[in-house]
C-alpha cells in the first residue's frame, strides 16, 4: 500500500508542475555562459548530479561549489549564511547563471547566494515554502509539496527534463 500511495503522490505532484517555470529555466540556462549549481545536503547531491547531466546531455559549461575543503574554509571564515555568496561574488561573471536547490526554501546560504547580482542571473528550485523569494529572482521552479523525499525525487526528475531538453535543442541546432 505504501509504495502505491507514494507513487500516486509523486504523480499528483508531477501533474501540477508549472511548465512555464520549467521552460523559463531552460531558456535562462541556454542563454548563460557558465552554470553554477548549489545546494545543501541531499540538494547538494542533486546539484552534483545536475551538473553532470548539464555537461553530458545539455552541452553546458557547468560547475558545483561542493568542494568540502573550499566550503569548510568559507563557513569558517565568512559564516554559513554568507559562505556561498562570498564565492559566487568572486567567480561568477556577466551572463553566468547560479541555480540554487533547496527543499525548504529557507536555506539562508543558498538564498543569500542568489540575491543581489546585477549581471548574474539566478534561479531557485524549491518546495512550496520557497515561493516567497521567487519574485526576486530571474527564474524559479516551485514544486507544490513540502515533504523532503518527494521534493528530492521531483527535483531529480526536473533536472533530467531540463538536461534532456537542452540536449535535444543542441542536437537540433547542430544539424
């Protein structure tokens, strides 16, 4: 019963995804020079996987900021809340894109890294509680759920959808 209910719930959440939000993120990635993807915990693992797919299928220059030695230095020297903003401010250039992934939409280090850039675009992939920051960003995919495991499953699917679409568009242009 649990397995059937879980799959049913995933399908319900997938059916309510906003395709305009997804297409906007695809467009922002296509227009970017470099893509940097960040997250905490499970979202960091999704970010790592997304970067692999962006490079392999999407033909994008993509990076994560999940190096443990770098991150521990940043937290130690600048505090957790500002750690990712510090590095984003130093490595991201004009026409780059930073994508933050957070199930809660409350990860201060992710939110601080996304806000306040002039020439850098920013995107948030988040659960329904992250809706509050969406209007401050260039793009946002809000998944209307608040269960961490469901959100992580949906985020992985979204990353695959985006990478596959980027790859198809790249192949079409290459012909």
